[in-house]
């Protein structure tokens, strides 16, 4: 009896480690959670900043002589009238430069297929430093033009391809608008007693188009960084001015101011300026993705 009890104890002790190992192997295996999958579908909002420069930073000016008012210049047209107008015509380069551009954007994206994304985006940027001026002098005339771009905005569609789950390449295009202004001053010191002088200015919001491309990297489940290039063309702005040259002999103060012998004749011109606003933008930005895709929009 004692031998049987001892044998059973030995068998139990011999099987204990094996049973324990079986219990360990059959237990649930705990694995770390997988990283969250980037979600491109939904609304996003962000900030951007970069540099913009003009395609053709020049102002065109064309001038023609005007017939003088008879009461002011009874002699009629004066000899220098044509030269006065010819000197105030031409193309002036360097009237607009580049500058910093920065602002924000808001958009919505949807996935057409697992790799193709389509969406819309609107942005608005202020522009600093995109003001140019020039000083041009020829034999008869000094011209001082200025032009400026104060702000620029776009409303664009974009179509992209996901190279990986977190990197997007896209093309974009749509409408653009911007606040443009220009001015022109004319001075012709050799014409008449007071010289030829005139100035004109114009400003307005112009509308046009934009197109470009970019890349965006989802470096965190809700955050992405992007680089983007855009070309824009918002059309032209023009201004008109009238300039005059001539003057009175100082003796008119003690004589007859309407005496033709004491009056220097005047010459007049009318001028129009033309400035075209097109240029390029290269910028970086960050977006926050809400990952909220309303059911109605997701079916579009």
C-alpha cells in the first residue's frame, strides 16, 4: 500500500511542469494595437505660407496730345505737344516684385476609390512686399510707376492619387481673385515754365484663374503637411490721367493775365496705363483633418 501511494506521488510530481506549460501555451496572446489608418475623407482646415513673384513686372503707358482749351491757350497747339506725349509712352519694367504670402485654407475631400481622392479647397492669403516701383528718365520725361498686390484667394478643385496610405500627390485648378492697384506719375521738367506734370491711379479686385500641383503627407492620424505650387492670372488693371505743361510769365501779376504777350502756352496730353497681374506661388502648409465624413457627402 505504501509502495502504491509513493508511485502515485511520483507520477503527479513528474506531470506537474508539463501541465503548467500546457496552461501557459493555451493562454490568450496579447498583441499591441495596430497604428490607426490615415483617413483622408472629410473636412480639413489649415494654414499656409510661402513666396509669390510676378511673371512680367511691367507697366505699359500710352499717351496722345490733347488740343488745348482756347481760353487758356489762345495760340492753339504748341510746338512741344507731340514731343510731350511721345516722351510719356512706352513699357516700364521693374514695377512689381515678389513678396511673402500667407493665410489659411478650408476644404473637403472624398475617396472615389481606395487610391483616388477628389475634393475642393478655398484659401485666402495676404501679401507682404509684393510692391514695386520704378523711376525711368529719358530725354524729355521722368516716369514713376508703382504696382501692388495686396491679397490673393482661390477656390479650387483637386484630384489626387495616394501613393501610400499616408502620401498624396495631386493636381489642382480653379478660380482666383486678388486686390491689385497701380499708379503713374509724369514729370517733364523741360516743358514750359512749370514743366509737364500728371498723375493717375487705380485699384480694384480682379478675377481670373489658377492651376498647380502639390504633395501632402499625413504624418499623424489627423495632421498633414503639404508643399504646393500655383500659377495665377487675375487679368489687368488700368488707369487714366491728364497731364499739362506750361505756365504764366510772372509779369502777369502786374499786367493783364490774359495778354498773350505775358502768357506761356500750355500743352496737354491724355495717358492710359495698363498693368497685367499674373505670377507664381510656392508655399508650404499644414492641415488638420476632422475625419468627419457626412453620409450624404460620402455618397457623392
